[in-house]
């Protein structure tokens, strides 16, 4: 994968876009599934 990204600018942009979307969806899911135990410090 590193080789692909290093040779293709579009692949780099696509990968970063993918990561942004995935991280956003993951954070949303974690927030919706959080329990009272998860939110206490």
C-alpha cells in the first residue's frame, strides 16, 4: 500500500478521504453506544 500511495497522488487523496470517513463513522457509533460507565472519569 505504501508503494501505491508513494507513486499515485490520487491514491493518497482517496486513502485520506477514506480514513476521514471511517474515523467519523467510528466516533459516531461509539458515541451512540456509550453507556453511563463509558462516560464517567
